[in-house]
C-alpha cells in the first residue's frame, strides 16, 4: 500500500526479506526525484536497506506472523527524511557501540555492521519509541541537489 501526499510518501510492506527490493526501488526513485546526487542516493539506499534488514532479522525475529514495516519518506527543502517504523522488539540504540573497522572484519566477523553503515551513510540518525509503542528509526540526509543542468527525470 502506498500513497503520495504533497512531499510525503507512505509505504507499508510485509516484514519479510522479499520486501527489501521493493523498498530499495521506491526509496531510490524518490531520492532521484528529489534531485539528490548519485552518491547521496546510494547512501540513502544502503542505510534504508540496512535499517529494514535489522527490523526483519532482529525486531521481528521471534514474531509470527511477521508484522509489516511502515516507511514514511519526506522531501523537505533542506532534508530527505526516511522514517522506518516497526512494531517489533525495541532496540537500545543509544547504548550501541559500533564495531571498529577494519578490525571487525579482520577478526573474521561477517555481520554486525548495519548500524555502523547507517551512521556512516546518513547525516543524522535518530531512534525512538513512539507513543503507540512502535519503534522509529529516522534517517536524515541533508539535501545537496544536483545542478539544474544535471537533473533528469527518472524514466521509470
């Protein structure tokens, strides 16, 4: 289910790994439509994919059936904002310590860098529990739009 309202876009998808490609497709199209640079679009895609993967693998780990993931995407004058909202197990974001890179990989770890990647890709990351008990990770990218001459409509 998706709806467009002014500069806001709402997407609700099943909390299943098969939804990740749909999420990436929608988010990258909206970021391109906001005239963000290709590097910014790539960073947003990585961060949103990691955030949604964390919901599926961790917040929804013990839940059956898996609840949906709710995304709210806003294009503002100065920011591109993606809220990833779930109703799974809350995460203590403030206590999380990112692994040291490259030591983490050199020690043989192949996982556990999602939050690190999200923080590296986005200008601001906030995590809170909403009044209705859902969890929200807000991903903010400051907009540095393409010059008008480089801006092209997305053919898709």
